[in-house]
C-alpha cells in the first residue's frame, strides 16, 4: 500500500484477551484523484473523533493505495451497538453523506467477531478476510 498504513491506534486502555469483540473492516474506492484531498481532510477529522475516545472503540487503523484510489479501514469495538452509534455520529456521519456520490463502485463492509488475543488485527489478516468474503460471493 502507498502510503504505508497508519499504525494501529489503541484507544481502549485494556483488552480482555478472552473476551469477544466486534471487528469492522472496509474497502472502498473514490472516483477521482481530485476527491482525495477533501476525503483525507474528512478522514483526519474522523481519526480525531475516534482518538477522543469514542465510547466502545478498542482501536483502529486506516490504509490506502492512492494509485488505485482504494481505501481500507479496520476497527475493533466492544459491541455492535457502539459501532452503530459511531457510524451515525459526528464527523463519520457527515463524511458518509458527503462522499456517498464520490465512490467509484460499491464498497465492501464487513463485521465479524474475534477474541481479544487477536487485537490488534494485522493488515494482511484484515485484507485476506475481505478478499475471502468477496470471493465467496
């Protein structure tokens, strides 16, 4: 990926290794390079929202392949409800509306569960999981 993925941001102070957590992973594509600066500005605002301790977030990371206009996110949550609240709040909710028409094609958005011992999730694992989901139809 270019540039390299943003390092994992651990927001929650403690992760219970035996507890189950919710993972949200995404892949989406912008239509045009001209949309990247505004998108990255919005992404920075969302990152600040997450790091200000959004209730229920454990950690997160973002990656991009600017040559393909391809973006990835991965986040780990205490539960599905916390993820839903974040998705519909603050800068994230604004960006969802603002960039809906800027997508080249439908993205891939997955939720699945992991044990705390798997946190943080590596980018190769997250992308492999997305690819398997896409391949399975």
